[in-house]
């Protein structure tokens, strides 16, 4: 046993080291001025002293954010050495110069690669053989020059392979600007055409369909553009006027059909057009109706439709492309309520269903010629299996990626006829990482209503279940999104310090099917928070950790989870991290000019309706703060966030400073140049992770 490994093992058995004892009084915390602003609805009057913080053009707001950043930096200064050490560890586990497995598409091999020292990926292709000359399509590092933020949006190559449509955002506000590049000359033929969140080529290699957004950033219009013509002459194809719905645009794998869909959180309406008839008439597969959601793919004149019509957990049906009324839908296979169908991918002779059974993912391959089906599964330990990018239609081979909490991503090639599985690439983790040094397991907490709530765990071998270990519990529980059980090289720095990492699969996600989602939204949203409390209490009761060494974390709607949970149980943990948290639910949901608001009436409720207002009022974090001892807290936001506007986390901290009775650190950090996901460059993002983990480790008594 090497000395290094011996020291790591010691972390699991020795008492916690003394923290560096962050002093929140090292500098006076910022004090936001109070400007009382009355808000009234349904006879309920609320006074918001920090409503004024909403205006980011206000010089006082910017000064306050700068003061919060300076205060956080001063308090965190003693963790500087730990931050540097963590950052070095992160880098040591990342193959900085790397390339993904090329994907074949219409005679080309497409791939992305990274170069050590450069922040952004480089997107490339080769024609024909693997040793053909490389063609750089887009170099993110070149495109990002002079920008404080940079993010790729979509990318679509025309059918003939000559034209590339792509979009980029340089604000962080999800303002994706559309460009078209001639790959034969390398020159732009459409420069900053329009802000477009999605786009697709017609089959004529000159017509481009794209979406535009309204003032609240809802994709609301579909346009048709012909290359070389002024955008002022673009044809408006469709406008979605119902604000509960947004638009999505896609193209089938066989390249023959374009879709534009009106989508809400409870209903869908899909319209289609032959890709070779761009000026033709768009037709509707099935008209929208309440509680019916569906999506479609196409093969040989037949639509393959994933639908929840009389199928809570979804099923797949087929119908002729010329007879799309639901009366003509035929089940591809009998509905199984135990199987949650998350997606379907159609190929020339096969359909691949992505499903979830008992909370674990599977791929089900069905031969469309014979009807025979088989399952690709990887056992019962916490893991995820998902289709990789598979653009080719006429193929018998697919690619999928397997990942688990202690196992790096592995990409496989799979022959759907022979069932032969070939390992194409295992994500390399430099530094001698060994999956066998770690343990993963699935346990269940019991919620207050008796429901069993799964928890996925990963930790270093040698854990003593005596309550002495620290633990980080992560949760989300909204929008039906499942908690990924993937490998994260950053997480290893926690595990190697003896931290137990736990994921709470609480209601509001779809981890256990559609009913799991439905039981954690609207007027059942409180289940999300009480489930999380049950998970935290279970970990302490079962001695995976002690209360004073428990950290909890959530982001976005997961930040609402953490804040609402702390109002219910301020004593729940030692430290909490809230990233871009959605914390002023009532005020935001009453402001229909804010992005996402109207569409999310079907998630959180419409506070203009009294019963829904009253329910939101019960848990809205900003509204329900109380005088109590709260744990140490780190709150993060970004000035250009379009999904949770910066003022929510900012005024949450300002108000909490006046309410809490403890002396624990309460920090706000605002990235002044980013959006919802934080820093855009990969190295900058790792530095943000190091900052947060240094704070968490310090508060759990680990200073090295």
C-alpha cells in the first residue's frame, strides 16, 4: 500500500480535522437597504423590503452585488489553499486533451475534441475513413475570443453536407444567435441572422426553419427562411398564441419529416411536413387535449408515437402517416404500467425504447420486421443507460452510454440483430482511479405518508456506519426530471475524504414513473420537501452520517427545495448550498413578463387562483422565513440568468440576514458575466466547483 493511498484510507477512520474556522465577522456583511413594497392578492398583504433589487440597471443593485461578492471572498479567503488543492485534484482526473468517439452521418465522421489549456470544445468531421484529413467545423475557443461568456446552442448540417447552421450565446441569457456557414469555403453566408432557440433544414439544402421567442422568452413562432433572401421576407409558418404552450422544432432520423410541436406541461400538439416540400401544408397528428402528451418519429410512411393516452407511464403506438387520428393508432406492444417509457428512437428495421423500471434505466430493442423484443440491462445497482447520438437511420448498430456513481462513462456499440456489445470508449480518469475502491447502494427512506423514497449512495470502501462520517445529500424533485446516477470526477474529491454522497429520488421527479412526478407538483408539492426531510433523517438515523456533518445541496428548482426544507427544519443539517435557487415563488409566478412563468402554472400553480395561491403561500421560501438558527449557507446566482432571475437569490440572502438568529456563515456569490449554469469555460467552471466544495468541506470539519 502506497503512502498516498494509506493516507486516504485514514480519512475514513480518524476523527474529523479541525476546520479553518471561517469567520463571518472578518468583514461586516453587506446590509441591503429596505424599501417597503406592498404586494396584495386575495386579501393577503405581503411586504417585500427588497423588491427594488429586481432592477439590474440600478447602480445601487450592482454595488450591493459587488459588496456581497467582496464579503464572500473575504470570508472564504482562509479556504484558498483548499480551493487550489481541490482544483488541482479535479484537473488531475480529467484528460484535458481528448476526443469523443466519431459518429457516422451521411458519409462523414463527426466528433468533438478538447485541447489542454483551452476552455471550449472544437467540433470537427472527417469524410470517409478515420485517417482522412480533419475539417474543423467550429472552434469554440476562436468564437469565444473577446467574450466573457460563451455557449454553443444547436448545430445542424444540411442534407448534402455543404452547409452548417449553428447558434451561440455570448450573454448567458440564452440568447442564441443563428449563423449559417458554407463548409466548402469556410465563410459565413448568414451572419447573425436572428435569435433562434431551435432550427432545422428542409431537404432542399437551402430552406431553414427556425423558432423565435416572445418577450418572456417563450418560443412562440415558426419561420421559413430561404438562404440569400432578407430575413424581413421570411414566412411566418405558425404562431402559438396560447401562453401555456411553447414550440419545439425537430426532424426525423430518416430525414423525411419535419415536426413543429406545441408543448405544455399537460398537453401536446404535433404538426408535420414532408422535408422535401418546404412550402407545403403542415398537418396535425392529433389535436391538443388536456392531459394528453405525445411525440413522434417516422419510418416508411408510418408514425411511431409515444403517448400517455390511456397509459399513465406512456406507451408506443403506430399509425399511417396519412391517417393520424387517434382512432387509427395501434399499440406497438401491450401497455405495461410497471414500465415508464421515456423515449423511442426509430431505425430502418428496429425501434429502441428508453424505459425506466423500478427507478433503473433499460433499453428495449424491438425488431419491426418480426415483432421480437429484447432488453439491454446492467443489473440492479444505481446506474444510467442512455442512447448516445445515433443520426444514421439505415443501420443495425446503435450506440449507448452506461454510467454509474462510481463507474466512468462507457460508450458501447451494439448490433441489434446479433446482440453483440462492443466497448468503444471508457472515459479515462487519469491518476489511477479504481471503481472497485468505492461502494454504491440503494436504500429507502419512509416519508411521512408511508411512501418509500429511494436514496442512491456512493462512498469509499471502509465506511464505518457509526455516525462519524460526513455526508452530502443532493436533491431536485421538479418538472418530472430524473436524478442522474452518473459518474462525476469532481465528486471523487469528496469520496476520498470520507464523504458519503447521497441522491434523494424524491417525488416531483419521474424516477419511479409518471405518478411519482404527479405526486410532487401543484397541490401535492409539499411531498417533495417532506420526502427530502425523510431522506436526511434516514441517513442520520442509520448512521451514515451525523447531523452536524450533513450537507444538503440543490440547484434551480432544487434550490427552492433546499430553501423550503430549511424553513420546515432549520436544524436539518450543518451546511446548505443553494445554486441559482428559485425562492420567491409567489411573486415570480404573479409576474407573467418573467421567462417561464405562464407555462409553469401547470407545475407550481397559478397564484391568481386563490386555492393555488394559498398552497404556494404555504411553502414559498422567501415568504416563509422565520426567526431561527439556520445552517451555514452558500447561495449562488448569475447576473444574466434567464431561468431564475438574479434578484431572487439576492433578496433571499438580504432578507435572511435579518431573520436568522445564528452566527453561521451566510454567503452570496453572483457571477457577473454568466447565466443559469454559471461559468461557461470548463476551467472556470471547475474553479467554481472548488470554491463551493471548499466551503462545504470546511463546514463539515475537513480542512485538507
